[in-house]
C-alpha cells in the first residue's frame, strides 16, 4: 500500500459522500481488505445479474459506478456485448482503461468519468444497465434510478445488486459516514428499492437474495482484519478508530446478516417502453 495515499480518516473528513466513496474504493487499504471481490459474490453475482436481464451478444450495456472495470470486462469478454463503464473517481477510470487495453478489449469497452445522478448519455442509448453495490451510497437515489430509466431503450432492462437493510433493526454502529462507505449506512430495505423502481417507471422482473454472499464477504473481511492485527497492523493505521474498531464493526455487520437485518439482493427490472 502506497505511503502517499491519504488515510481513510482523511477521505471521510472531506464531506462529499460521492467523492469519499469513489476515493475509498480506489484506496489500497480498502482494495487489500476486499481482495478480488469488490462486491458480495464477485463475478458469480455479476453473471447472475446479467443473466436475469438477458444480456446478449451485441447489446449495449452501461455499467454505472464501474469501479475497477472488472464487471464491464466480464460482460464484454463472456457475453460479447459493447460496454460503457461510468465511474465518479478519475483514478478508477484511468486504471480501468489500462485493464481494458491489457485485456485487448479496448474496442468493446470504454470507461468515462461521470455522475450517476446526471448520466452524460442520450435517452434510450442502452439496451441494459448494471449497477452493483453502489446505489446505496448515492445521496439522491431516486434521481440516479430516474437517470438509469431515461437512458434505457424501450424494453431495456436494469440489474441493481445492492445491500438490503432493515433500518428498524440495524444496530446503531452500522450508521454514519463510515457505514455509508461500507454500503450499509444508507442502504434501503427491499420495499424501498422496489418503490424506487416503480416511481421511475420500471417494471420488476425478479428479486434474488444473495445473503449467503454477503455473509461470506463479511466473514472474509473480518478474518483478514484479525490476521492483520497480528502481522500487518501498521498497514491499517488509517482506519477510523483503528483496527480494533474495524474488527468490531465487521463483527456487528456479520451478526446483523445472521439476524436477517442486513443482506444483499439483485433487483432486475425492465423499461416498459
């Protein structure tokens, strides 16, 4: 992890939630903690989301909050579609472009800097939209889903996979800016996501729970934090409250998942045209 990288505490002090979330997921500490899976279930969940919306060869896909570009590259490589990845963080876009060129996918995948709440695309420009583990961090979720609906062609489909939280049962520790960056603090319950889709004119196709993936990811992060306390504690000095606070927060999240107050689901919906 680079010594020049700002600490997570410095990022959280910035005040801009979107910038904070984008920067946090580019941060080497967060990347190290999450490993190869930046969302629950990793590639398997992405494949299932794309299956639910019946993405096919030649389709034009928008990946909203595309991060490192892994899902966009997967869709282009395995399905043969044309993909545009949109990400708020400039660093992530630059890194994703390098990955696309290295994979020989530069002609089928493009990455652009942009805001999910003001998509820089024409109406009806895409056959499908993917948005993974990020809607819960957007300050104006209704505007973001409205923008997704706007850029979908008639009969186009969207897959939103995200954290699902029963706000009445979520422990107080899973609140605030750090929990928001961790995709928990501003997550909705299932009814909230369904209402967003309905209000934005999208018809539900299916809701699929991926709670087991969320539990596995929380356990993996918890184990990595505990191991790091022994062998690499200095690398985690930038965590707010220190490594012990991070371990406790992860333990609380694991219990909330076990209690059914916290989960992860794919929401697939279609533009009626």
